[in-house]
C-alpha cells in the first residue's frame, strides 16, 4: 500500500505558463466565457469553491519496470501544486496498470489545468526515459456537486490484460467512453462506501473487492487510439483559442462589398 497524499500540488511556474497562454486582454477563450457565466450565476465565494474533475489516460513505456516512479512523480507534483494553490484541496486516484495509467483528479480549475499542462510539457520533451508515451483526456467535468475520493493516492495494479468481449469491441467509441466513465464513477462510490464502513480499509483491499469495476487494459488502449478524444496539447489549444477570430477577409482593403460589381436594377 502506498502512502496517500491528503493535500496536494505545481509551482508558480506551472500557473504562470498557463496564465500566459490563456489570459489575453483582447481575446476571450471558451474557458473564460464559461467562467464568466459561473461568476454571473454564483456569488464570489461559491465561484471560488467550484469543484472540477478530470480523467487522464496514458500509455507507459514497456521498459518502465518500476511503476511506482510514475506514482512518485505525481505525488511530488501535486504536493507542489497544493502549496501554490493553498485552499484548493486535491483528491483523486492514480491507477498504474502494467502498461497504462488512469488518473482521476478532483480540484479547482487552476490545479487541473496545471496537471494537464505538465502532462503536455512532459510529452514535448525529448527525454531518454519518458514516463508517458501517449496521453488522452477522457473527460473534463465542471462544477461537480461532490468528490468521489477523500484524498489523493496511487495504486499499482498487478493484473493481466483482460480482453474485451466481442460485443463491446463492436460498440461505437461514444459508448466505450460512456461505459468507462460509468465504471470509474461506480468505483469511486464503491470506495466511498467501503471507507465509511471501515476507516482503516486500505485502497488495495477495496479495489480487490470489486474486480468487475477495474477497467480492462484493452479498453484503455482503444480509447487512446480514438480521434474523438483530445491530447493534452489539443485540449489546451482549444480552450486557450480566442472566440473572436479575425477572418482573412476582414483584413482586406478595400472591403469585399466595395470590390464586387454593382448590382443592376
């Protein structure tokens, strides 16, 4: 059993990079438009305490023998982020499969975007031994009513690759995504229930208690191949892109209407 981290998180650099990429005086992104709507419909205190959840999927290098290196990396990252974003509690679960990673993080939007930014930066770096080869964002849920997890921790899963049944293999990717999210929600609720029944119940035994809620590796592999899911870089680009895009035609002088032939009566 690995030591849980009750309060976690990236340093000022992570937030400043994110802020520089997203904050523009003359442009508005989709994220900032959504935030404005939340501010209008909620008080300042309510807006500050909004809770969000993201689920990240990754493939690990085949030569990474000690999976706990990934757990240790995120434990350190989230501790730095927690110190920087004081008051933003970080909870979640990092599940380390033999070949893949599922990472559920619950916290403020600043923390989640810092985690995604770090994952994007990690994949851009040409390291000899990277921790992740491919990554996708399964879901980003805003303004969730409550947490699924009471703390952040990681768990190494010693399981063999389970094959998807033929019926699930033939399903459209949208249903695969929905089934995966449903399993994760059920797993979180199962862990909540077990923790309430026994406060000293370790995560290992709770997960071993419900093997049917563990997502098969083949399903993760299929999700990582899905073009419908965004990579961390694509996600950050889309949410940082301005809504008031200037079209090329707006930069032409004289304007197009003056260039068109006059209509005959």
